[in-house]
C-alpha cells in the first residue's frame, strides 16, 4: 500500500464513519420520495445516490427485483448486485435492530453476502452479513470499498477483519490488499458522483 497522504476536505468528508446504533428515529421513512436517475425510479434519495455509486463503478444491478419473506410479509431488498454476487441494503441511520435482522435473514435465505450501508456516500459505514461463516454471520462493521492496486476495475471490500474481491479482473495479479480511502481514486470518484446525485 502507498504511504498515507495529507487529506483534503473533500476526501476527509468521504471517509467511512463509525457504526451508529440505536433505535430508528420516529421521522425515518423507508419510502419518502421518488427520484429518477438514468431512467430508473427509486423510492428515496439515498437509494438513488447508492445507485449512482454502482453505476459509476459499472456494476450491473437489479433494483427491488426479487421478493423475499421477512416476518410474514413480502420484502424487496434494495439492490441485487449481480456483478458482485451480493445484496446491498441502504438505510439513512441510525441503524435499527430490524435492519440487522432483515439483512441476517436475507443472507441466510439467499446464501449471498449482504452489505448493509448506513448513511450517505459522503459519510457511511458498511456492515457485512456473510452466510459462509467465514466472517461473523451476525454482521461485522467497519468495512469499506477498495480497488485493486494494479487494476482500478477490481472492486474490493476491506476491513481489519480481512479483505476480498467483489469483482475481479481477468488479468488480475492476485493482490492480497486493496487500495482504500484516499489511495483509491476510482472508489473516491464514484463516491463523489453518488453524493452529488
């Protein structure tokens, strides 16, 4: 990894934040407004921003495509990112127990990883739910997006718990650690595009 650079106000604002906890605020709503981005309609501005992030990384995804059962009701997860073989759920925060239970159940039922992204692209944290048992099944926080050292198209998830590729490249050099934060310009640029969406 490269040496840590002095951070600018923009890059400082795009760092992951600590995991919020607690009960959902009374004013929080799952479907507050409808936004249209690239011909698609999203139920909230937050979902539209994370869709812009996925588009900037050229990740193929379905928005609220498949229906799943959760506590006796039909539920449509926000994003199935086919390129990464995982689900992405977004919540504005604070993180509520129901969000954790829903992602845990989705991961178990679908046998896919679920990335629960809490917050805006400019200030967020990622909780990983992993059905394989390699990472804690109940979710582990502190993950961030990264990119390959030699190939910016290689997309990673990184934390102190480990690192793995979400999308590899054909001629990848089997890197063991990604570039993250200010050292990952492709990810940083996608986060800026998303925040401005």
